[in-house]
C-alpha cells in the first residue's frame, strides 16, 4: 500500500518494477498529488515509433503531468546508460518522479557511472558472432573479477564485459571500480520497488498485450516496417520481432501474439531477478 501523503515532497521519487506492474499509474498519481514532473527510466520507452508496444504513457496520461525523456530517441539510433544519465541530471533539482523498468539506469543514477568509450562497430560485430561460451571463457581470462560479479547467464552483461576489454584494453571491473560519485545517492530519494507476484504478473502481461493489439500495436509495427532493417535500439522492443515477422508472412498473428507474450514474461522474470539482487535497500511494495 502506498500512502502518497507520507511521501516527502522534498525528495525525488524513484519507481521501479517489472513490465506491466502498474508503474505508470503510480507515477501519475504521485506527480498529480505533489505537482511533480515524470521522467522516464525505461530503455525501450525512449524510442520514437513504439508508443503502444512499449506501453509508453498515452496522450491523455501525458496530459495529466509533465513527461520527459519519452519517445525522444530516433528509431534508428542507439542509446546508452551514459546518455540517459546526462539527460536526466538537469531534472533532479526539481524532485521529479523517475519511473521505469531499467535497473541499470537506476543503478547509474544512484551509484554512479564510469564514462567508458563506445564500442566500435567492428568489435560489436565480432562479439555478436561469437558463442556465449566463448565470450565467457575470454572474460574469465581477461576480467575474472567481472566474470564472478555479473549474472553468468546474461549474455548481454557477458558481451558488454568482453567488448569493453577489447575496446579499451582495460577490464570493465576496473572501470566500474573507478566510478565517480552518483548524481543522486539513494539516501536522498524515496525509492519504491513494485514486487509483483509471478502468476498475477503473467496474467497482466497477457491481458495487456491483447489490449496493445486492440489499441493498434500491429498498425504501429506496420508503420515501422520500412525502417525495421535499420532499427537501432528500437529493435529490442519486446514483441516487435514477432509482430514484424507476422507482417513479413513468417508467422500467423496468433503465433506472433504467443511469442510476444512469452518474450514479455521472460523479460519480466529477468527484471524481477535483477531487482531482487540489486535493490534490497529500496522500499518494496508487494503486488497485488
């Protein structure tokens, strides 16, 4: 249970939680009650072209309170944690509600972020082509500290460590250990984590995807079809590959729906695992 009148108006509010857990509604309630703005902390909702599929706030929700950093990144572009941190910092003095499901954004904000050089395309392409086992073996050799620190089942984290070592010649663990002070220490926030029970969340994910289809997710995918081959980070939108595959005649709509729902549930599982491991000091709100 959240009692908004108990939330200090003098501290920024952070709201994290898995997909479909109700973060947007809570953020709007707090923003309206305390005359705050809302800032996005979801790595998928930053891209244009995917309002429905990424569950970005609807126009009527955006009208309820000022919203920032939603849909502002071009579909074809890549977007990093460092870019988000630079963009969110100017809003911090105004005590916004910062809401999203990307744990790395919140960690960068409250724990600091090392400014690591970007990975060149050729190194990224080499990493993309290597099996996870090879990347992990190289990481065990080149950065054993990181290899023990990360989730060894998470290819994205493994590949990130591999790429940084190849790009900079310095282990990612060293970069992390040289992290500057955070822009917003956790102690200077009201940090709320929505803990959703698995079966309850799975049902919400299914019903929400059906609602997305009813609200035009397929038409949204059709509009993005011409630029899909050149998609940057927007290609990671959950459910997008399945809907695009349907539009390209590779699967039925029912099969695309099922694939998107499965992908969303798997994404939610990864989020919940990450939150449990990294957000013990947040205020946990049990759902439903």
